[in-house]
C-alpha cells in the first residue's frame, strides 16, 4: 500500500476561530477523543451572509465561540448537518436558536438505509445506532441537489452515504471546495458500523467524489485535505486490503468477530477494540451481501465462514 497520507499532528486552537481560506472559517469544539480526534470542526462558510456546517455537540461554550466568530453585521442563513451522529448534530437545535437560523439535514438516518442493509441487519441480528441522536429532526429535510444560496455563497448538497446512511457532503462552489463530514477525513479512515454504516455505499460515495474536481476537502475532524484524490485512493486500497485479510482468515476456518479482531488488530489500543469489531462486521456484512461469506447464528455469537 502507498505511504500513509494521514496528518495526525493537527493541533487546532479550541474555541477560537481560524480562517482557512477566503470564505472559510472554522471553530473546533472541545470534544476531543478517540473517535473525534481533536474535536468536531464547525465551519462558517461565506462572508456577510454565512452558513454554519456541523454545529457539533450540545455545548454552550462551543455555541458562544461560533457566535463570536461572526463579524459585525453578519447573519447566518442556515445551520447544516452532515449526519446525525452526536458529535455533529446534538447541538444543532440550540445552535440554530442561538444564531437565528433554520437547521437543515437529511433527517432520517434509519429510513435512509439501503434495502439490502436493512434486510441483512435483521438477518444477522445486528445492533447499531451507535452515536445517533435519538429522534434527531432538522427544521427542514434536504437531500441530493439541494442548494443553499446567498450573495457570494452557494452550497450544494451531495448524498454521500457510507459512514451513515443519511450522510451529506456540501460543495462550496465559490471556493472549489467540499465539506466532507466524516466520509473523508485527513487524520484517519472512516468507521463503518452496520447497519447505519454501509461499506458498499461507502465505496460508491468515494468513487463519486473521486470523479469530481474539488481541490480541497474540509472534514468533520482534522486538517483540510489538500490532495483528496490521493487520499481517496488510499482509503479504497485500505478497504480492499482489509477485505482480503478477512477472506484469508476465513479460508483457515469459520470464525466469530472477536476472533477475527484479535488476529487482525494485534496490539490495538483496547479503547478502539469496539470500533475495530464494527469495522470487521462491516466487511462481513458486505461480503455476505455479495454471497461470498455465509453466516450461522446471529448477534455476537454469529459464526462466519466462506460461502
């Protein structure tokens, strides 16, 4: 595999605005952790009339920091949410109220699941819903092709499922940039946790983005991605390598998820073991959907083998 393209030394100021490019400011929320890296990145896009992307956790300090980042006389035309995970959406309603703007998002993370994923989830007895805000509902639901426009500001929504079924990315036409949420991040590959995460949809979304021409991505966590084509290629190769690893393990005999995690992630930080298990499960669900893997039983005790 090619050289690791991730930037893991990112150290943004917390609670203070950074200007990343003309029309792009960001405030990093105080919610750093193993799954959020340095914290959720809340973007202010445009000048004068501004859109806020990913309001982050329900944290009054963060809301005030975002409000302070606005210049004199600036107004917020919309608060946009890439997906319904807590670290992106939990503070959406309060942020919208604080800034006097509608909250816009897909708004149906469960209903958006692909039919095949919903069926497999039932067949395999999966849990799921990790990190989703129960009952998250924006003021207005948006989807593919929706355009948020103001003087000097045009943001177009792209449906980019994979990390979650409801995931949206936003194209900033004036900046030739894309706000990629958790689909493409500069610090790490994306967690895919069935049934909300869907590996087949993830690959399709990455392929779609790779065909586009935006030169910079602004992710939900971590620094800007300035070579997105290179990073997407690495992410797709990473998933292909993991799939090959799963198939190689199962060629030795049937196994359960914990056994596969133990063999595939030697020396892993125990805090990340649950995430690794969900990633392995994502590959197994994808392979089962393609009839390359057979399953006996359900839930944590399910036994997986080559079909």
